[in-house]
C-alpha cells in the first residue's frame, strides 16, 4: 500500500516549549516545572515517530519555542519539519519569536503551515484557528477585553475561509475557550456558527488541566492537548470520518 492509499490521520499536541537551537544562556530547562518534563524533547520525538506517519497531519497549538526572534526559531522549526507528517501551527502566548506572519512563513520548512486569519483545507478537512486569549489577564479587565475582541475577530476571520463543502471542520486555539464559569459563550458561538466539529487547545498545565480535558457541547468536542497533559505524545483526533474518543476506540 502506498502512502497516498493509506488513511490519513490527524493528530494534535501543544506547548512543546522547545529550546533546541538556542544559545545555552537562553535555554529554559523545563524540568524546573516537574520531573515529567525531564528530557521532554526526546520524549516528544520518540512518541511522534512511533505514532505519526508521513501522510498524517499534526496540529501544533502554540507555545512551540522559547526564542525571541524568528531567526532563532529556524533550527527548531526545521527539527519539527524533519518529523513525520504535515504540520499546522497557531501562535501561543510564549511564542515571542512569532513577530509577524510574513516572517514566520518565510522560514517554515516544506510541509509546515502557519494559520492567521485564514485556513487550510486537506481533502475536505478544514483547519482554522487563532491564538485566543486568557480570561484572567494580569494586566486587567480593559486589556483583557481588548485582546479578547481582537482574537474573536481573528478566529471568526479564519473560520470564514473554510470552504462550504468541507466535510469536517477543526478549530485550533492556544488558550482554552473556557472561563472560570465554563465554556466561553463568545468563543462557542463563533465555533457553532461556522459548523465546527472539533476544537483543540493547549496552555493549561497541572491542576488547571484537570478542569476540562475533554468536553462536548452542542455537537462540538473540545480537547486539551498540552504536551505534559498527553504524556508528550501527539493525540489522534480524527481518522477517516470518525472522532477518536481518546481511549483507543472509534
């Protein structure tokens, strides 16, 4: 069976927090956040290569790399590019190297695509998204409202590019679409209006991640895929028309 004849699977993972390619004084050892982060780059590479095949698609939901300039990210992006599958990216709050979408796209290796106000369609599976924003902004309610409104517009603009005949629609975000009181009305309304089937997100770690790991409402499934919460392994989210239930069944 050739690669083109194999069923394409869709995977997702976020919050890789890579330091590879950075000068030693700029690297951020992630094991300071717990033993589970020890050698996490090697864990990601091993699990990825065990699961993902060349014809698959991997959604990367932000916080990919610690650098502050796009030139610093080139090594890490090429490292990701060497792993199996096509990759789709959205920005996270720690992706300071993501200075402009034009600069980012210039350095992306073949088979890697960054989403901003647009979408990508792969054989009828449409993938759109935006970074989103926190509902507990330390800079205060005025700044929070400003950032949320901007991200709502970006999410809406991205989903507006989804072809009408798309057979499956995935939204990817970095920030969880949940407030302290539950699912965000504003975000869920945008997703529902555009007929989204699945929303994947990251950002949450530790106790926060226990709030909403998987959640379903009004026909949309919401799945948390921050790396430490999924054992540093890409999570299969879609396969030949069936949604993976995260427990090995279809």
